[in-house]
């Protein structure tokens, strides 16, 4: 494998597992404090979105791994679509 490609493949990118989204008025955001509960419009058994660069690349389900949470991938886009998601472009 060429060195340039190996360098690119060794880069790390943030992977986001999105449980849900909710829009709030600024007043409500400012009133959040430790212990506040923010209800999301999603059922606990619905799939979670897997994002790179805020672009959906797959879906999965929450799993427990020891004392941690994880995500079991249920479907994922092609290598090409995942690479495209890593670009800054829309």
C-alpha cells in the first residue's frame, strides 16, 4: 500500500452516535442545569444514527458492552459514501 494512502487511512475522525434531536428556545437552553431531563422525540427501541461530519453513514442499535454503551451496526453506507461524508462539502 502506498505511504500516502496509509497516512490517510490512519487519520482519525469523530464518529457521532445520534440518539435524537430537539429544538429548544434559548430561554429553555439557559434554564438547563445538572439533573435536568431533556426528552427526545424517539422511542428507546428505535435505531440510532451513525454520523461522520454530521452526515448519516449508517444506523445501529444501542448495546451494553461491559459497563459501557456501544452501537451494533445494522446498516452502513458504501465505502464511497463514507469517504464522501468525511469531506467538508455538502
